[in-house]
């Protein structure tokens, strides 16, 4: 069972994550002269640089290398890499939509998707 401290930390983390996620929506609008694809490219570049900085500051590179050493077969590498185009498509859509005045539609899709997955899991699994 979670303690009160863990619950409050989880709540704060969830609120912070939602707040930061909403700022990403504005990121595309703040870079308005750029196209959605250019904004998405900048976001990917900034995410990569932030991740490298975070891993470096926390000195966690060895964990990355240890995990990569566990990937031995082509199937394991395929399963490791296959989420990349899915994530890339999501990033692109979420950056492209606000620039093209379709932000509300995409946001509703992101809101409805988890609920639909819960219903599918409840009724079909």
C-alpha cells in the first residue's frame, strides 16, 4: 500500500507532467513561422540533448550500455527499435496540429485514446 508521502509525490509528479505536456502544445505556437515538421524536428533535437544531459549529470551511461548488451538477437533489436516510428509520428502530429489550427482535434484524440484502450481491454481481454 502506498504511503501518504508516496501518494502526494505521485500526485505532484502527475500534475507536473500534465502541465509540461500542455506547454509542449504551446511550443508549436511559439515557433509559428516554422512548419509543423520543423517544430517537431526542433522538439526531437531538444529532447535528445536534454536526455544526453540528464544521463550525463546522473552518471547513468553504464545502465544504458548494460541494457544494450542484453540485446543479442535481431528480434530483440527489432522489438527495441519498433516503437521509434510510432513515437516519431506522435511527436510530429502533436507539433504539426497547433501550427495548422487542428490542436483541439488532436488534444481530444489524446484524451479519448486511453479511455478507448481501457474499454477495449475491459470488454475484449
